[in-house]
C-alpha cells in the first residue's frame, strides 16, 4: 500500500513560511493529508527528511540567493511535478516589487554596504519559474485552506484544478459588497487573482492585491481610472507594484507613456 | 385580482403573523454599504426606503455558489438545502419582472429543479418604489406589474393599497383579515392616481428600447465595441448584479479521505476572460469587446426579437456598479447617436486615440 502513495516534498525558500504553516494549520484534515500521501520532506513538520525522488514538490518562497538556485534546480531534477506555493514562489513576493535590477542593487548597497557574503551570495528576488519549469501555481499571501485542500484533493484524484482567471471582484460580488472602486477608493480587486474570498472588501477595506497580479487583467484601464479618481501616479504605481513581483515589469515600463 | 387597504401601523403585525413558520426576507441596509435582501430576525432591520439592492433577488433562488449534489461511485445525493419556505417582502416591480424572465430561462427546454423548487416555495410580496437617476424601468415597461406577485403593496403615505395577485396571497390575507380594510374610498383612488402620475414623471432617464435591435444589427462592427473593450476591467460585476443574467459554471470538489465529491454550481459571467474557453484551451471570445457585444446582444437585441421585450428590466444595477461606466444607459444612448459622459469615452479620447 505504502508504495502506491505519492511521494511529496514541501520546501521553503525565501518567504515568511506562511504557506507551509497554513498546511500544518489544516488541523482537522492533517491526519487525512499525512495518510493520503507519503511526505518525504517537510522541514517545518518533521526532522527525518529524505531527499530522493519525488512525485510532487511544493515550493514556497522566492529565490534570493545562489544557494537557493541550486536547491531549486535539485528539487526540479528529483520531482515529476513542481507546484509554486503562495505569492513569493509565484511572482517573487513583496521582495521582488518592480523587478528593476538597478533599483535592487541600490537598495542592497544601502542596507548591507560593501560587505562580502561568505555563506552564499544574494541575488535579486525572483519567482521560481525564472529558474525552473513550474507545473501548477497556487497564489495567495498566504494561500488559503479551502484552496489548498481542494487543490490537494483534486490532485490526488488525478484531476488538478486550473488556475483561476477571475479577479477578486467576482467573489466580492458573490458576497454582495458595494463596489469601493466605484465610490473612488483605490481598490485593486479587478487586477488581482481571485481566491481569498474578498475578505478585505467584506470588511470594508479595499483590496491591496495580495493574491498577486491576474494574468488577464486590464491594468492600463485600472491605472487611468484611478488617476481620474484623483490618485497620484506614483501612489498608484506603488500600490500596484507591492504584490506584483517581477510579473508585470513590462506594464510598468509602458504605463503612463500612452498617447495623451 | 382584488385590492384592499392596510393602514401603516398594521404592516409589522401582519408580517409577524405570516412569518411565524416561514422565513421572511426583506431589504436591509448593510453597514457602510448598500441594501441587500436578508432573512429578517428583527423587524426594525427592514428598510423599505431603498432603490435597489446590490444583488438582485435571483440570489435567493440560486445562490452565487451552492452544492448541487454529492456523488460517489455508487451513490448520488441531491442537495436542496437552499430551498425552504420563504416570504420575500419588499421586492420592486423591476425585480418581479426579472424573476419572470428567469422563470422562462429555467424552464425553456428543461425544468431546472434547483431554481423551480426554490421559486415554488417562495411567496412574492412586492412593494412600490420611487425612481432615482439610474432607474430605467419606465423605458422597459417594467415599472408596473400585472403578474408575478402574491401580494403587492403600494405606498400611499398613510396607508397601503394591497393588490392580491394569487390565491396564495389571498390565503395570507385571511390569516389576519381583521388587519385589512375592504373598503377603498374615492379618496384612496384619487391618491393612487396622483401617486402614479407623479411617480411616472419622476423618471430622469429614458432609453428607446424599441430601436435597439435594429441599431445593434447596424452597429455590429462599430468602433464603439473596441472603445468599450479597451476600458472594460473584465470584472464580471455587471453580469453578477443583473437580475436577468443566468449563466453558471459547475465544478467538482472531491472530499479528502473518502470516495465522494461535492458538485458545486456557481454564477458565471460572459464578461470574464475564461467564460468562452472550451476543452483544448480554445477561447472564442478572448477579446473584451467581443464579450461585451455578446452581453449587449442579449440585453438589447436577441430577447426583444424573440419575446418582443428587452431582457433588461431597467433596474439600474449595471449603472450603479460598473466602475468604468459601461452600462445599458451609456451603451444604448451611444447606439442611439448621443455622445455620453463616461470613463470609457474619456479613456478613449484622452489615452487611446
Ligand atoms: S470593491 Fe474592489 S474587488 Fe469589489 S467589485 Fe469593486 S473593484 Fe472589485
Ligand atoms: S488584499 Fe485583496 S487579494 Fe489580498 S486578502 Fe485582501 S481582498 Fe484578498
Ligand atoms: S441590464 Fe442593467 S439595468 Fe438592465 S436589468 Fe441588467 S443590470 Fe438592470
Ligand atoms: S462592463 Fe464594467 S462591470 Fe462589466 S465586466 Fe466590464 S468593467 Fe466590469
């Protein structure tokens, strides 16, 4: 029986460990999870970890050191499938905002000066798909229980779900919230991946985009709409960049330069 | 049909007796937000001074997301937990018309039991209203109701005139007939006529719906659609809030540790990117402009050609909701040759052109 179970590894690169923690926080389902699969490696949960061949590797966090690049490549070699777990793995995280190399170097110097790193050398924060091929993405900061369990269960049963292409607005309307953006509040719901349950708007707070940028969003219209609502260009850019990592770098290069 | 009178102080006593064994749903104001239909546990929550709820009453008959059934290898268990006897009080004429259109959709070829069971279990107690600048129901001729309700309350300041629209409505009245007055005085009739005239004059927005099928046909390739597509955020809100939008998606939610799955049904919206995606990854309406064209064909053309009236009931929700001002008013007025004040127009003029 044991041989038939999928071999799983759960890994953490640079992030807050919130996604790994969330898996452990599925308290009611934890026994079922550990029964259903063979968890080979999960540093947060156990110490007898085996680093061998895997069916699935779940990787949290962004890549920020040379050592992590090696680790990640090794994981990819050993795993049949790789899942990016959470915002940092998916887009590079808050630590990758704007994705501008010069700006990163400048900030790095400001914080660390000219010291020589001995353990490993830092690199600019990037999502894992900058280095390896990724099979599935689970966005979220952190991911959400229901989303994880649904993904995990469907995966086990051989029918993994597609990544949602809906914006937060869809669930926001399911929850019958008055639109904050319409009222002039800087809400990033239309350009953000759905899945959080529109939790902020349910509490009358605008979406700040923590589930990461929606691939198919109309960012240009959102950008000009917010300008028309009276927001400053730099403020809009800052808000849009916070949780977008390197994924919308092209947008930032072009936006504001449209013909006026 | 019969009309009787109810003095205002008798309204809550009436609602109290009829809702003893049946859930009462009515409009309430959400804190920091708009109005919503909600199950009432305290009559003081009911707020009849509302224009439109954020979501239309379709949510009561088909919730945004619900379990249809649980399936396992050898078993199949239907789940009708959203169905229970209900009284829906305070619903406006446009929304009653919206439900009548929904009835048609969900029984057109096959009966949809998830809808019809909930519908059959719900009594409709309508209420009159006063238009704001976004109400279009006079143009859609849905500002008056002739069918689709059990009782209808017209607010004449001191009292209600109550229309009895069905035998179930009549049964409700009989539960506490002494609260009502059978005698309608000449003055009541005069008050009603005056109310109706004043209400009809209060509309601020008009759309020439009868011209729309022709204009949609003639302007099928107009640059308007590209302008709209350019500004549309593809948020799906217009579709979710529209009382006559009825599309849905179905997905599996397998249970961990057992061999079964919940089959979940949730609202879908043709304005969203992957609505028209089919197996193999092909997407027939990848462009936002094509998706909006579909939406407006539904509202302004197809239904009119088939049933002689638009599938817009004039509730104004798309106007109140769309962040970039793409709505039945700005689109219909543009089709009719007007230049409208809207974000999508300004976006085109100032950024795109
Ligand atoms: S409040 Fe924000 S998330 Fe909700 S519909 Fe409006 S823009 Fe979308
Ligand atoms: S910021 Fe946006 S995506 Fe993040 S939890 Fe709040 S509503 Fe959801
Ligand atoms: S198209 Fe707009 S005004 Fe017409 S019924 Fe739908 S939401 Fe209401
Ligand atoms: S037309 Fe407006 S409400 Fe509808 S999807 Fe586009 S932006 Fe959203």
